[in-house]
């Protein structure tokens, strides 16, 4: 796949297209040793989705990677000397061998360490090919493809996949030699029928065995470094000490393969230690190419990258100071896109598709949501529109905060304000400490807290900044947007308007409209910053339209739907200029973490001339279906480029229509801050109470296995 070729990826039930970026590329050469683009090396094929070294892993890697990408095979030997591609000399972690041969577990010394398991040297090729199937080797990955694919030989990969470049990695030459099996003899023999482009190993003596035995046009030799404190088994020196003598490595290899931490080390809090190590420049000076291992999308990476694997790749290949010569990845589509699509792009690169990037509570993945720092970062990151979820203080000040319950977004539980805890059944079944129970000056004394939606997976966002920033008034938010030279708009979200009017005497609609006028948005926009008003309640948007038709109204559909009736669309168009839907309304999920199909909701809304915004996109890999390869860029691509298909549940006009907002009711004097609402009456039906969805179910299509 050349630099100008569209990146085409066949996913389970959808096709993804990465835009052509040739016109945006810099003429600057790559800072690799050769000046060529870094090599993409697919470890065990596309092992991030399929079982490592399976036919589909290799085939899919070939389909989704840039031209010339290398397919990586960890070569293991069977007891009859056959070479298979398998990630370790123990079979039990990534195959069904334990179920097929339950009594063939052994214990061997591997590089001086007593190791128990099912070893390749105890099985013939026939034993493995006939009965054993491959499994995922990492339990957090999908089990959908377990027990399907047979183990492949080195020759199988060549004849069945026909890789453009083939990389063989020899992990345990010394171990096999102890058991009268010769890895070097196997490789020399295989090279007569198999095109081998690279051979790597972490053992120095292995390279001495094969030196000069492949001829002038033989494969490139790459020495693999393990942990700096680990001992290289054939010299009894640590890899760290070998690293200090690159001229020695150059005597038997043309390149080195190192873990990411050798180049960009992390501190104990998972932040980058800067500046980077000088290893790449030192190795290039010694004439050695530098390949880097350890790239995966579905594992924690440095907080500096905001859980974005593309950012991590770019820090190794396009940082302005050096470029590594290749990257070893379980997700070669991400490595390919980083190198072929995103490298050498400037800040002013032209968009390939005309769509809006709207922040969610500012850059809430990097800083506490709806704070000044979150908004500054969102603007710096290139958001087109920044958003403010409007909350009201007890003294009627509209400000930005992504929850009406301060216990969810601040340190209020550690303050004396805990006595203000109240029970509001109209909002939550649990007690809360709400914005309308504190004055604005009191709220300003609180520390905001960063959102951690995947805490259950022990994943935390930017801990160094977990309480940074401060909440800002709606007026400050609007003034910030007005002074920005890059923003095209603001989105103001209004919720709980009925409750605030009836029970707290606070008119959030009026507060928003007054603030817009005060800050110079009275014409619907400033010179170039348009205003969008969003709500899940049609009554709120009707009220905004009634009082001012200057602003764009956006209706948010909270429910997951698979279809929408024409009459519902016509009702929406009476009060809304656009619609917000959730991701699963576009791509419904099955319970195994894969997408079922794509609905026609977007298509129908577009046919009715209604723009559609989709939320919420997050970088954490656990937020994405397996179909998107734990890559947030691939996920966004699919929503931008996907084509609509068959429907599921239906959203009708009954779900849209709501009674008008009630008048503002003066707050009862007995409902003072600190008074519990335990005796409050049940809420009467209003615009805040929704009717049950009418659902039309259709039979789900079977998941297409590639």
C-alpha cells in the first residue's frame, strides 16, 4: 500500500476507509538510517484480534498493512525438527494443547530457570497439526476465534499467505540445542524454499552459528534486546552491558530490536521521562538500524499520549529528532496508519471529510471536565466546537459542569458541604450534593475531579492533573470561545430544566439566553462562532425556539434505537436543527463485544436534512468494540465512512412529543440547603418524564467470521 493508496480494512460487518493524505505530506525525508519509511512488523500477524500466528492473523495483517510490511513468526521446533510459527516454546498459553493432551506436561530448564508446561519439543508436527488449535494468548482479547485455526509451519505461511516480507524470530536457540535440535540447520534448509528477509534473536551465539551461511543476499540479522537487567544466556552478560558496546553488536548484526522503554523510558507513574534516550542516534551512528517492540493498542500506555496509540507511534517515528527504523506491533493497521497517514502532517492539514469535532466537557480525558484547563486543551487539540453543560448555583449563576451532582465531579465529600446532601427522586434514587444547594462562591472553593469511567479496569486518566483547573461561569466560557481563532462554534447543553423551575425557582433557559445576550451572541453567533443549544427534552428546545430563533437547536436521543419513524423525524424538525445519538444507535453491539450490524438511523435523518452528531468517543481501548482493533482512529473512521444498513428498534413521534415547560415556581422556604428531600412527593408527569419506547425487533444477522 503506497503513500497515496487508500487504506482499506475489511472488518466484521463493515468497511473502513482511511483518507488519502498524499497532498498533505511534507517533503522532509524520514530520519531513519536508510531514509526510507519505518518498517511495519506484524507480530504473529494481526495478533491483537486473531490468535497469534494463525492463518487469519497473517492474512488480515497483510490486507490491512502498508506495502512491504513484514509478517513476524516466532519459530519453534517440534521433536521431529519441523519449524512452526508459535509465540512461545510452551504451547499451553495460546493453544488447546492442554485439553487435547492433558497428560503430556513436562518440566525443563529454560535458560537456567525451571519451567513447567507443554513444550513443542515433546510433540511431532503431526501431533500438533492434526489435533491442536490456536487460542488467544492474552485473556483481555476476544475469545471469538479460539479453537478455530490450526498451527502453521514456516512453509505454510510462505505458501498460503505469500508475505511481501517475512521476519523469523528465534527465541530459544540454546534450549533447542540442549535437546539435539538445530535451529540454524532448520533455517538454512528452509531458506531454499522460503524467502526470509529478517532473522532476529536475543542470543549472541546463535548469530555466530549462522554467520556467512546465507550468502550475500541473505536475510538481515537483528539482535533482540530483552530487559536491561536480564542476562543474555550465551555470554552471561546483561543486555544493558551489551547495549553499551554497539560496535560489538555491529560485528554480527545489521540492526537491533529493543523494547520501547530503551528509547522513551517511563517513570513509576507512567509518564515519559524526557528527553528521550540517545539510543537511536547512537545506533544510527554505529550503522545499526533500530527496531522497537512492545506496541499494542489494548494496554496502558504513557499518560502523555492520552490513550491514543497513534500519538505513541508518532513519538517514535516522527518526533523531529529521529525516527526508528521499524515498529513491532500486534495491531499493524494502527502502525500503518501512523506511518502512512499521520506522519509529516502539520497543524493546518486539510480535512479529508467535512465533519465537526465537538469536545465532551472539554478535553475531559486530560483534565477535569468543564474546567478552564479542559477547554484550553480542547482548543489546542483542534476541536471545532467546545461544549458547556450548564448547571445552576443556588444564587442563580449559570456555570459549566458535566454533572448536577457535585459529589461526582469534585472533592465535596471531603468538605463541610457534605451536610448539604439531599435526596431528589426527580434526579436520582441516591442522595446527592447538588449545584443548586451551593452558591457560586461556595462552588469555586471546591476542587474539580477528573472523570475515570473505566476505573473498574484499573485505568485512570492523567493522575498528575486529576484535580487541576477550575469551573467557569457560562459567560467566561462564551468569552473564551469568542476570543479563539480556531473554534467554529459552541454547544450549550441544558438538562433538568423542569425540576429547576418547579422545585428550585431557577430558570436555566432564561439564564442561558441572558448570558448569550450579555456576551455578544445575541445575533445567534459572533462573527464566526455559532451557538448550538442541546437538550434531551423537546420542551426545552421548544422554549428556546419560542424565546429566540437565533440559535441552532440540537435534540439528544438518550435511548439506544435501531430505527426512527418518519413521523418522529418530522416532529423533531419542528424544534431541532440537528440530532445527537449514541454510538450504539449507529452500530449496535452484541454481547460478545462485536458489532451486530449498522442501522439506518443516520441515513434516514440525513435524508430529512438533519445533521447527526454521535457521542461519546473515548480513547480507552475498553470503550471500543473489538471490530475497531482498540484504535480510536479506526472507530471514528467507521462512523464517518460507514454506509447505513438494516434497522432494529424504532424511535417514534410518541418519544419526541413532550408538554411545554412549566412556569418558574418560587422555591419553598422550607427547602433550605441541608434539608433532606426524603418526604418529597413523587414527581407528576412532565416534560422530564419519558414515555416507554415502542420497539420493533428484527432478527440479528449472524456475525461474519473472516
